C-alpha cells in the first residue's frame, strides 16, 4: 500500500511529505526514545520504499546522532526543536515521529518495543504485543 503523508514541526516552519509503504508502527520504550521525547515512549512509523521531500524549512533541519548508537538519530527543527521525519540508510526507509504528522496514519500501532527498558511509570494497559527489542 503506497500512501502520501504530510507532516510539520510545532512552529510550522519545517514541512515535509513522505510517499511510500507504511510497514511498521511501534511504541518504543528504550531509554533513548524516552530521553528524546520526554515521555514514556516514542511512537514512530516506518515507511519503506519511501521518498521524503521537505517542502519548507529544509535549511532549519538539524540532526543529533548518539555516537555509540547503531541507528539512533534525531532530526528536528532548529527553531522549535520538534522532531520531523528522517531518512534512515540502515533500513533504507523513512522514520516518522507519529506526532509530527498532519495526516491520519493508515495503520494502527502494532507493538511496544524495547519493553524490558520501559520505565515503571510508563503506560501499561493495552493488548499490543510486547518485545524486549526489535521484533523478528
């Protein structure tokens, strides 16, 4: 299923469009996602065969990669700090922070990942599958 999704940052200066196949939609409870989001988990949509185009504010984009992390990078607006979509070469796809989307997501969250890293106070009460790390 190929879709077109539009998103933006909090201040609206950065706008993007992603077209591709939404394949995975996870709530991640790893410590990096918790620190990055300031909440109990980050919710990300993984889009395969994707094209990512920044329609506004590309010059405002900044990235932070945790040096020792294999895949963890944050792309964000340098004005407001909110995360936006980014291309991830290791998976040859686009990761979209779900909260940055302006459009409805065509699939529902599929799992909670890095569950064993979850903070005790974090959400717990749905029936989503739980994985200690990335699912197979």
